[in-house]
C-alpha cells in the first residue's frame, strides 16, 4: 500500500525529446516527448503541478486532481495537442532549435519551480536526459527506462556550409549553416560563431546544444538572440563579409570569406566547383546543398518549379456577405505540372495543401468557408480546402511557403486596399494584372487590378502558355531574336529548348546550352536538353522547330549530320542516345562518327519552319 509524500524534491524531469525526427512513433504521430521520474521512495501526488516551456507562465499544462506517480516509476508525456491518441498531452510542443522546460509545484503550494532544463539546438531523433549523477547528456531515447548516453563525435571537422545575406522574397533574415561531416552527433556547447576574428565568443552555444551526425544546423543572423539559441547577435553584409566558427578555447575551426551576394541567392560549398564554392538558386538552410543542373532530387526540382511558376492570381479579401466568402486563387503559370503537396500559407492565413497536382494553366482555390463558397460559385471549381483565419480588410502580409523540409517562401507580399478601393467591400476581387509577374513585384500596385465582375472570377482565368512559336512570342511580347532576360539566348533558342525567356537562372540560363565532350574512342559528343512534347516525333522537341546537329573541322564550313523536326526523329550520320524524361526535359546525346580527330567541332542549329 502506497503512502502519498508531500516532499516533492525527488520528482525530476528525466528525459526530453524535443526533435522527434520521425524516430519515436505514437499511434501514427511523432510528437515531442517528456519523461518525469519519481526518484524517491514514496508516491508523489502530482495534482495541480504543472509544466511549461516558459519560466514566467506556470500552468500551461496542469496535472488533474488525483494524478500520482509511484516511487521509481517514469511518466511519459506527449508534448503536442490533444489529437485522439492515447496518453497525456501537454498542449504545447518543444522547439528543436532550443528553449526550456519547467516543472512547477501546485498553486496551493505557491507554484515554486521544482525542476527545469534549458537546451540549445537538438539532434533529431536523439533525446537529452539525466545520468545517475543527475548530469544531463545526449541520449539514445529510452523513454520509460534508465537513460543510455549517446556517443558523440569530433568538433574539429565542423564546416560553415552555406550562407544567405540578401533576402528579398525567399527569406527576410540573413542566415548561415554549419555542417557536421562526422557520422556521430557533435556537442556544440561553448563553441562560438562570429563575423569578426577578434570576437570568438560573439555568440556561444548554450549547454545541451548538438548537431546530428551528417547533419546541418541553420543559424539566423538577425541580431535577435532573445528569439532563441539559433539566433546570433550579428547580421551579414551582402557587399562582402566573413563567418568564423571557434572552439571553446577561441581557436578557429572554420572560416569563410565571401564577396558581394545576390538577392534571394545563397552561396556555399560545392565540391565539383573549381573554387569549391557555388551559388544556389534555391537556398537550403538545414539541408544539403543542391544545384538544378546537377540534381536528381525530384522534391528539390519541384520546389524550384514552384518558386518560378506558382502564383496567387486572385484575392477576394473583403467580399459581399462577409468573411465566409473569402478566397484566394493560385495558378500554374508554367509548362509542366506542379506538385502542391505540403505547400503552406504561413502568414496572413494558415493552410497546408493536401496531395494536389496543378496542371499547366490550371487554377486551384483555398476558401474561407466551403459551404458559403459553393452556395455562391457552385461545386465544379477546383477547391483544395478551407483555410484558417481570415484575410484582413485593412491589408496584411501573405506568405506562401515551400513544402517542408524546405523553408523558403514562394511569395511574400502585402496587399493594400488603398491600391484599388473597388476591392474593399464593393464585391470586386484583387486580380493579378500580369500573369507572369515576378514575386518581388507582388508588392507593387501596378501588378494588381480590380476585377471586372462582382464576386470575382474564381477558377475562370487560367492561363496556358502557348506551344506554337508565333503565339508564344505574342504571349511574352517578344520578337524571335530578342533576349528577354539578358542571358545571351534569343527567344527562338529559349522556345526551342523549352526555357523561360524571362528567367536567366539555373537551367533557364546559359547552362542549358549544348555541352561538348570527348567520347571513349576520341569522338566528339554534343549533349543538350529538349522539352518533352507528346505531340512531337519521339516525344520531344518544340512544335515547328527543326533541330540540326552540324560538324566542322575549321569553324567556317559546317556540314549537317543529324536533323529532327516535330514530325520526324533525328536522322543522318552519327548516333543519338536519349535519357529517360526528367522534369519535363529529355537529354539528347549525339556522338560523331569521326573519331580520333585533333580538331572537330559540333554545334546545334535551330530553325522555325511552320
């Protein structure tokens, strides 16, 4: 028979898993987890005692009357909201970037702080816990059992891996990233980061800070250390700066010095580059670096396509009839399907897209109230779901973010009812004036216009980029020899290669020009990517375009070697090999029959022949 002890000194927080990382499942969920341990010899009455992640606010979770913990026993608590799964749920989660957890006595006993633990960045899938001497360490999760200490690796191999200094849309704050090449997690306590070699302790990591084995840690350089242990007290200079990582004794572990940076583009390590560095069109803080022209990661390539081609095209923020009739319309302005799964509205409204594929030119809606929306517009429209919150009639910032684990924004802009008063309560929607407007221009009044119909036109304004050359030129307001984005490629070449004429980044720029190499027998090989096209011969190549591979020994006299049209495959001398279609493009590799030549040139010529 147990007796209840009023002395609570032996009740402790014994283990904390603040970054589950998909390691510990609980009935289909992966919550943060807290473990309490009664180290005493008597039953402890937990009635009224509470847990909180803020030392100033006891009572965020309070134990119900009658809750007890027998001696020597553990109590597992799930740090998430009540969600239909079993167990005790705290109603708040823990931050994997670092915070604290605090155990308070009951209000009738004065809500004294009984125990606490504060920690820095955590390694996903690993917990922190007490040993037999009440010292905290990194653990292999052993919830409900005695803790097992996790081996850790060497801090000397840590690297500064990526940095972002000039955010415009994708990010607002500067940041940089540390990479741990060691397969074991590494403790960061006492290590420092700085932008000045004479200040090794400009920012030091607190106790119980870790980076996972082979993992990445993103640090926000916003001068706001009160925001958490992953924020540092300095910012980065886009005109050029340095970042240093120091050990606990102030010795330099790693240092990078960089020059001027571009907006919404990061820089970081890239082994195949001659300098060991490269620029990245999709910054990936907390993830491994990746480049479009060399990536085989379909999620990464889809994220890039979302940045370039997913746009909010209509906003009904103050409809007739009130907030239930609010909606936002999104459109695929590109030539390829977009996977919207996991895309998130993270500011203004809240919504995460379910599994949705948006075809070229297709539109999808998120609405304030489905029943109200369907009563006005019917049930035939493509509605992804109902968003949380509502659109502010006085204007606000809307942020549409990539699916996790990517954290960049696709769009980030503020709308203003003062732009077009007809959209403020008169029943007209705010509509995107230019269907191909760049994200940085969404903040401009000129990018928007009031709709022409009362109650808006949801799902009725789809724009499909033409696939015939004259109509494509007209759509983009270009002539055939014009270079719309200054990347050195004419409109004819951009159309023929399936590129965007107003984007000069990644595969939309010069990197998509044909590449020359030597084959295994000394023959010249030319490789290039053509757009996938089910209507064309072979399933690739633009409509009404003739592709000719030509060879020359002197750069003056050129001989046609292989020719392809939209109705005939490549024919002629030499051999052609095709890769599997990937991301809407097919790589063509032409090998010349003439081998072992000291001078042999190849080129690709494109012509429009309707």
